[in-house]
C-alpha cells in the first residue's frame, strides 16, 4: 500500500473547515492513528490476490472474527446479494466486511468512501462514494449507483454500510448508534430484487495498544 495513501486515510475530510480538520487529525494521531499506519506499512506490499489482501490485513491488525449465528458459506454465489452491516468501529469494519465476503466466495464489491479506490490491491472491488456536495461528487455517486445495479443484475454481491458513516453518540459519552440508513441501499435492493443478508458487528477489544480486536458477526442468514 502506498505511503501517501496510508497518511491520506482520515476522518478529517468530513470536517467543514480547516480548523475542524486540524482538530480531528490531532485527536486521531493522539489516539493511535500513527501506530496503525506503522503496522500496515510493516505488512509489505505484495499481495498475490485481493483475498490474500483481506486476510493479511486482518491478521496484521490482530483481528479475530467469530460468527455467532449463521454460516458464511451459506451466502449464495449465483444470485444477487446485498450484505448490510452496522458500522461501530470505523475502517476495521470495512476490512472485516471485505474478509467476510472474500471467504464466502461471492463475486463481490463494496460501497465505500472513494479514497479506498486508491488501494491498488482492492481498487477493482470498491464502488466509490463521494461525500463532497459538488457536481463532481454527484456525478461519481450516480455512476456508482449504476455500476452497483449492473453488478447485482450479473448475480454479484454488494457489501454496504447503509448508514454511510461510523456510529456516533448524540451526546458526549452516550451510546454510539448508526445514523438513519440512507435510501440508496433500499432502492438498490428493490431495483435488483437482491437477497438481503444482514450482519450485526459487535466489537471486543482484547488490548487496544497491541491492536488485538475480536469481532462477533451475528447473521440472520437462512438460505
């Protein structure tokens, strides 16, 4: 993964002004962002396949995935599927979703922030979404919507966080919750007649500073 990309990844881009961006980056760096960057750079840059990429990143970050209900192997590979998930923890949620879809054997793509299209190993599976409120952003999102529907009509799978952003609390120290899910996902499902696989992610931190994270996947899949 390119050095520039790892430093580009930041939630600071969501800030409305320069002061906000500086504050967000300060908090990120103070709470472990630089440690994450060093860890990912130590993994190397040669991944033979995109599936190998997901496995390597998950292992490199010390993430363990436990499926509490359902079986990922039951996700069909010959019909359109939309996998929806909550978004409790940030970027690691996307990595877990990628690993889940890679292990299922589906021909999948993930709807994600357009910055992740820069990752050379997974750029072909990213359906980029822009959060910029300008003509370029609108154009990109319309193109992504079309590409997502085309992929589903071809029998592929789409992974998406319908809330669009990471879970947050309405007040300081309140319970983080997903925002109201956007209509984009519902429209995509109805237009493609896709099978919906809901996954609920819960996180257990085994040790923050050594990046040991356990994810529990609760899937209501019954197919």
